[in-house]
């Protein structure tokens, strides 16, 4: 079970508000620069391209860089939508 790897918390039905940054490199398969702290009380989320490495690596790199969450998107057409439960 991989649940011990993630420090995720449940989000209420009202959602969550934050700022969004694009990963560099887009795949987030290598360490990424630390999140730039902006003058805001909102968390920063990282937009990550799907593929190349596994989700655990992407999320760990985002977490190590100080991002509150990673949003992984599929950059190719023709795939079925897969959701996490």
C-alpha cells in the first residue's frame, strides 16, 4: 500500500482555492525548482504533464519543491478519462 507516501487530505465539497504553476520540466520526472512564495495566503498547485515516469515520482517532486498539490493532465487525445477514488 502506498498511502504512507502521500500526505493528502480530503477536500470539502466546496473545493479549494490556490494559485497554479506549470511544472518545469513539464513531466516533473526530475526535481523541480522550489515554489516561489507569493504574497498570498493561498497554496500553490503544480500542473504536471502525464507520462514518462510514474505518478509517485511526479507527486514526490512537487511535494519536495513545496507545492500543496499536483494536478496531472493528459496531453494526448484518444485516451479514456481515468479518475482517482
